[in-house]
C-alpha cells in the first residue's frame, strides 16, 4: 500500500512546536528581543549616517576655500592663509598602492599558514602556532611602526639596492636612491599587520569544510593537495574573499605604522623603493596638530574620502560573497 507523508506541523508565532501557546511572559520577551535586535541594526545605520554627516559638514568650508581641484591636485597646502590649495590624488594613490602591495605579500602567506594549520600540522603544533598568530593581531600598530622604522628599515634598504641593481629596468624599482622610508617598507609592515587577520579567518573557514567532501576526493584517488584544491578551496572561497576584504579594510585605515614608515611626500610615482609615499590616514596623523581651521577641514575632507573608500570596499565584499553563495549551499 502506498504510504502517505504527512506535512510537518507549522509552528506559528507565539506557539511552541507542540501547538501550545507560549506563556504571556515568553511572548513579551520575544517581542522585546525582536525590538532590541531591530534597534541595534537601526543604531548601526544611524551611527554611519551621523559620521558621514559630521565629516561632510566639517569638510565643506575647507572645500569651498580650496583653490585647487580636490580630486586631481597632488600637493597639500591647506595652511596657506592667502591661497589654500590641497588635493587628495597623491594621498589616495599612496593609500591604495600600499594596501594593494600589502595584500599581494600577505594573502599567499596567510593561505599557506591557514592550510598548514587546518590540514597538515599535528594538533598540538597547530594549536600553539594558531595562538601565536592570534596574539600577533593584538600587538598595537605603534609597535609595528617603531619596529619597522628602527629595525626593518636597514634590511629593506639593502633589499631596495639589490632590486635596483638587478631589476632597475622595471619602473617599480627604478629609483637609484636614497633609500629608507618608502612604499616598500610601509607595505611590508602593513602586510605583517594584516597577516594574522587573514590567516585566522581562512583557518576557521577551512576547518569547517565538510569531511565528506575531502574523504570523497581522497577515495577517488586524489592526493592531499588535489583534495584541498577541489574540495576545501571552492567551499571556502566566500570566506577567503571576506578575509581578504577585511584585511584590505584594515590596511586602508592604518595610521601610525604608516606614518612612521612612509616618506610623507606628496607625489604620484610608480616607484616603490625610493624615499617617498604617503597615505590619507598617515597624513591626518602627521598634520592635524599643526593645521589651522582650513587645514583641519582639509584633513577631515580627506577622511571623508577614506570613509567612502572603506564603505565601497565593504559593499563590494558583500556583493562578491553573495554571488559566491552557491559554494556553501546557502542563501545570503
């Protein structure tokens, strides 16, 4: 005889799975939790709008007084009382370039460490090394800046000379000196700073890969690396994208470490090893104390652009993760 499958009972709001109504106190707590959650979400949006409104209102007077194009001018002279001129081109270029190079250095290393911790290292070693990497994320940025300026600058100077000697025909390494605080030094320090963030997130994603997927690949004769390439990496792709975007956001907003390791110059150059480079956040830290009213407004205007860049990066990350949701079999 054919069997009939009864549909699962529908649980209505305010009732338990057995059909009994929730106590009045339970319904009140449920509404309170729902209102609290909604209020928390609205509060986040309100804070973002309030920050944007503050930056805009503080930046408008300086932008009106500016006698140069804010988006294309490469110099920074807002404290000139008679003729204030400033532009964000050089600062935005240095910010994006240093963050991009930092990710190019950090992401492959982070993925390798994450795969080692999740699939190759013995449990005891993986636990200890994972703790050390997490601890690295807790080191203040000023410590990284001091370390990069006082101890890493020498080796990077030697590396810059070697790169120019053997690869000087490449525009990236075309500078013949002097060497010191440069985009290369700042990017290396920045890469070390974002490394633990990307590593920790990727490790957590790789550990959550269903064991059945890996065992199926191994049962079909795949090697360990082939199983990782066909089962682990596709499953963890949204998490990898999220980790990289979070590291990018961290790199874009870094202040003190870059203020100590970049050359604090204003110019657009593809050269990485010569003294120079600057970023929006580092320029704000270096110039806020000596700025007049127009200068402070100009710095706030640059902060508004950095706020917009960070917001765009996060929106792009969410869009990429949403498009890649099929790898985890869920809906965003």
